[in-house]
C-alpha cells in the first residue's frame, strides 16, 4: 500500500487548496501559460500569438510573424513548469506545435518504513502536454482545431489522454477589435492506470476529473493618441466544469516606451488567483516577457512567476495587400509620399511678326492674332503710318 510522508501530504494539500479542494488528473490543462497572456489575467482567447494549447487553437492565425518561444516558471508547492512552442503562418492556412511539462518532487513511505528515520524514497508527479494545431484563414476569419496528448505519472502509476479542441478567431474591426471562442477538451479519450505500450483496459469518453473549458473573448488594440502609446485590452468569459463556475479574466498591456510594455490583469471569480503583473521588453525580433502572480492557498498567500523568450521572424516588405485584411505589424506603416510630377514645357506659339502699313494690302491673311506691344503703338496724329501685326490691321481699318 502506497503512503505519503508528512512533507508530501503538505505539498499535495497545498496543491489541492490552490484548486479549490480539487485534485484530479491532468491539471496542466488548466494552468495559464504564456507570460504575456498570464500577466493579462489569462484573457487569451482573442489575443493573437502564443498559448494556443490552452486558450484558443486559432490564435496563431493573426500573429505578427512566425515565432518560436520558450518559457519557464514556478508555482506554489514547488511546482516547476516549462514550455516550448512555435507557429508558422501561410497565405491561407497556419500550423503550430507546442510541448509543455510540469513536475513536482515529493517523498513517500510505505507500511514497512519508519518515518522517524527518514528512510523514505523520492518520487515525483510529472505531467506532459503536447499540442498540434492547424487551421484555415478566410479573409478576417480563422477556424482551427488542435489535438492534445497528455501523460501524467505519479510514482509508478501513469495515465494518458487524447483531446480535441476547436476554436475560431474573427477580426471584427481590422487592426483593432478581435473576437474569439473555443472549447477545450470536451471530446477526449483517456486511459486509467494503463502503460502507454499496452492496449488500454478501459477507454473513457466522459471528462470526469478532467479540466474542460468553454471560452469566448474580445481583444481591443489601439493607441493613446495624446502620448502615442499602443495598448491592448482583453476580456474573456470562461466556464469551467471542474470549478462549476463562470470566470472573467481581464487584462491590459501598454507600451509605455517603444521597447517596454507594462501589463496587469485579474481573473474575477477564480478560486485561487488574486492578481497578475508583468513586463515585456522588445529588442528587434526578440521579446522578453515576465509574469508575477499572487494566489491564495487556504489562509496563506503565495507567489508564482514565469518568464519567456520569443523570437519572431522578420516580416518581408511587400506592396501587395495582406491576405488577412490587415497589416501584419503592431504599428501602421507610414503613408507613401507620391513622386513629384514632372513638368513638360509646352511648345511656344508661332507668332507672325511681319507688319504691313495700314494703307497697304493685307498679305498675311490667316495669321494668328497677337496682342500688340503697347510700346510699339504710334498715335495716328504723328503723321506716320500705324504699324500693326497682320490680322489686326483689318479690324483697325474698319
């Protein structure tokens, strides 16, 4: 019979308290990931970018550029977690993959072990989640689905599961307002106590004890005109059947400097989370993100943190319209300055400068009418003949 030491019991009780007296399998499915989204309270259903294994499988569709990211963090109960994910966007479709792990070490004893002698064995609780996502882009609409593989091992026992998650993302206002929705782990197959290399004894279709979520969210991106500071505000509406409650993650991100962002968020009605803060530092194609959260366990308050690095491929400049109906950049490109118009000189008009006396015969019929120079007009009283350009003489004589 497997028994736990006092230290192990404290750790497990702390974890249980963090999840509102719930301690089931595959808890990694309900832990917020991606430091940027976590710092914004976990409101990531409509945010383009990473976190598609938890929030919405369609989030890579409208990302600024293909990216590769990695993260590491700690949670109460000496739980450590790490994740690596990547996504690539094409003109009409996109794809992504991620791998997330979480582990905690503890000591256990059995009936033949005396706890007072500390003759105990070290064991661990390890959970893994591998996600593959992909979907299509039709104008401002992206539809996607992901397949998730879970494995949890506690001591010498292990469990496995496959889940399917659909999601959509739509740009309500290009470059400004995005809405999204997803269903997480409602369709699944899992094994209980069966090694991966053998045929499962029992396959379950119900999700009893498995975290499942229904999400809908909105993200608004704009710029504070007075200080020229881009910002993003996000809000989600989440139902968790594990907690049997509705939750509302809220968060905001403001780029106070061209390379520095400040973030904050809360998850209203969450059983453990209190508040989150974070920063982001952008250096060319590399971005550093940090998240610091405060949660409560029983009568205590504990902290958790997470940081990550994201490398984005540089976007190619093109004059063709973007297929997604939006620009793939956080800041709109400056308007093009039209080239100066080249002025072509017009040919000078041909002027007949021949003159005839007033009393003479007109030999220049049909010549163009040219106004005479006032300085060349001689009054008729001078006794000399008045010289006028051809074509004007007939008018004067009449």
